[in-house]
């Protein structure tokens, strides 16, 4: 039987505010473009504006990663969204 490999793109969202984990969400996609579009929508509509409003440092902001945090307080105040790529062998 021939093995088949497929790429899985996992959108990971992790948000912590005032030391409380508000969100840890993992969403798998079979399309990198779909994962990128969802990340872009989340960042443009929510995370970037909220980070500016809170005065957080935006450390990374590209088509596969977003990271913002309160300078000096990363562990207690941050928003991280990333796309992780994995290969699955069927």
C-alpha cells in the first residue's frame, strides 16, 4: 500500500490578559491560503486594533505570525497567533 502525505496547517491562537488565559484555540486547515486568510481577518479586525488600544508592543506581524504583548509583562499579557505546518502520512 502506497503511503500518502498531506500538509496540515494549524492556526494556533493564544491570548493571556492580566495573567488569565483567555483563549487557546487550535484550528486545522488543509489549505495554507485559508489559514492565512483566517489569520489576516483575526489580526485586522481584532488583535492589531486591540493591541494598539492597550499600548502593547507588536513584535511580529506577517502573513503567518502575529505577536503582541505588554513590554516587560509577556507572560501575563500577550496575544499570539501563528500557523504551524505539519506533514501527515496516511
